C-alpha cells in the first residue's frame, strides 16, 4: 500500500523539480557607486541577442539566464553613467551592480538677455551651411504610384508589327471608339 502512494507522490512532484532546474533567474540591484542610491529604469541587455530587462524604481531587476551560456555578456546601462559589461558566470544569485557616473564636459552655451535678431540667426546659418551640412551621397529606396486619368477624344496608333492574333482592328475599335487605325497584318 505504501509503494503506490510513494509512486503517486513521486509522479506528482517530479515535474516541479524538473522545471525548477531549467530556469535560472538572477536577481539583482543597480546602485550608484558613489551614493549607493538605486538607479531606476536602467537597461540590462544580453549583447549577443538583444534580449533583456529594465530595473524597477528601486533599481531591482531579474533576468532569466536559462538560454544563455556562461560566456555571454550582459550590459548594464544608465544615462549619465558608465556602461558595465559582465559575463553571465560573474553574476551571483543576488547581485549588486555598481555603476560609476560618467561626467562629460560640454562646450559653452551662450545665454542672451535679449533674444538675438532673427535676420542675424538666418545669416549665421547661411554662412555656416557648408560647415554644418556636409554634402554626401545617399541611397534611398522609394515606391511611387502615379495615376493620371483624362478623357482621350482622339488617338492615333500605328503598329509596325504584331504577334498577337487577337490584336486587330476590331479590338481597337471596341476599346477606343474614336480610334482610327489600319488593319493590322497577322503573320
């Protein structure tokens, strides 16, 4: 009696163990390396296939690694921070990832107390056109459909040679009533 009960229990719970082994989910949190504050809505991307996730408002994320190899690279990206690349085998089951701020120096910005003259701005644009908009060739593909309808009152068609037996004067007369043509010789 104990054997059938054990067998039934084994059969009921064995799929749970099988599915539990197939999924490897890594959970982690993205933090600022200096302030240790969370980085919300950061991008976490597997580089070779483009799949990934984003961190939540607390900087936490979870990523399924079941279909990835140990040598796959995961990219952690956040605006204003340096991108961090890690291999799958470098991630722990609960990873804390620190991103460093990426400081970029910008060129100067001129602020005017009074708005500049629009004529001056246009003049500056035209003077710097060659410098700012370099000439380059481009290749583009386009689709265009043209339809032109008009009433044809009189048309003249002169065919030199014809290989289509059905194409004769009666055909043209039915199609274009006012069309005057010669009999097309059939060969």
